[in-house]
C-alpha cells in the first residue's frame, strides 16, 4: 500500500504534470500550455497526488462547466505507471466528485477513447455510464460517438450523477 496525499495544484506543478503525462498513453498528450492553464486557472478543481517524499505521482485536471455550472468535467487523469492499481485514481476521482458536488454540481462528465479499455474499465467501476444519443454507433459493444472530436476522433462520453 502506497502512502500518498492529494492536494490542489499550484501553478508551478505544470512542468512535473507534463513529465508524468508523457507516460500516460493512450491518454492524449497535450502541449505544456494546456497543463499550465489548468494549474493557473483551474486550481480549485485540479489536483495532484504526492508520495511521502513530495514527488508527484499522479494528477487529475478538471473544471466546472461555465455553461452548465451543475456539471463537472474531468479533462485528464493519470497515475505514474509504477503506482497503478493502488487505488490512487479512485481517490482522486472521489475527491473531485466531492469538490464539485460541494460547489453545486449534480453530474460529472468525461470523454475517453474507445481504445483506452483500462480507462473505460476504471470509470465503469467508479459508476460512470455511457451517454446514449442518436449519434452513437455500437463498436465492440461500446457506445461510440463517431468523429466526436473531429474526423477519425471517435470518443466515448461517460457520466455519473452525483
Ligand atoms: C486509468 C488510470 C488513471 C487508473 O489509475 P489507477 O490508480 O491504477 O486506478 P485504481 O487503482 O484507482 O483502480 C480502481 C479500479 O479501477 C479498475 N481498474 C483500474 N485499472 C485497471 C486495469 N488495468 N484493468 C482492469 N481494471 C482496472 C479496477 O476495478 C480497480 O479496482 P481494483 O484494483 O480494486 O480491482 C491509470 O491506468 C492511468 O493512468 N492510465 C493512463 C492514463 C489514462 O488513460 N487516463 C484516463 C483517460 S484521461
């Protein structure tokens, strides 16, 4: 069992976040500027995990929708490869849900790639379910939004009522 603690991001975290993110495939790797925006402008809903020596071992970057303040959105979630299956992501997501729920959210939403089977298993285990819509096609028994993020970028949209 790993000892870890969750805290809100500070601006300087974005460099270390980008180092962890490099090893987070199949999660989409972003430009550093994206991580920087989250650590600068979404501090209240973005978190890092530290080990007992203060090393960053994971992160969750999220926000509350400006258009629908009752909806929280998880943009990126990743745990250091060596420390997976220790319940760290579960704790991060629970922490995010509690945070946005306290701010009035009733739902948490996220988008993942159909090929990211581990992420889908993880979020299903956390109680997230796929959105249904007439834009959805069934691929390998999954509810997939074709071209959700542009041509060829199919995605699964998952949500959980909180
Ligand atoms: C998805 C991810 C964040 C899960 O992190 P984690 O800390 O290993 O997850 P947890 O230990 O909290 O897992 C909680 C539950 O999710 C499920 N789960 C997690 N990883 C799993 C795997 N590899 N295979 C099957 N089920 C898995 C299990 O039910 C697990 O509970 P259990 O270990 O008691 O069986 C991690 O694999 C990761 O960083 N992946 C790369 C980045 C990514 O794809 N992020 C998500 C898309 S943005």
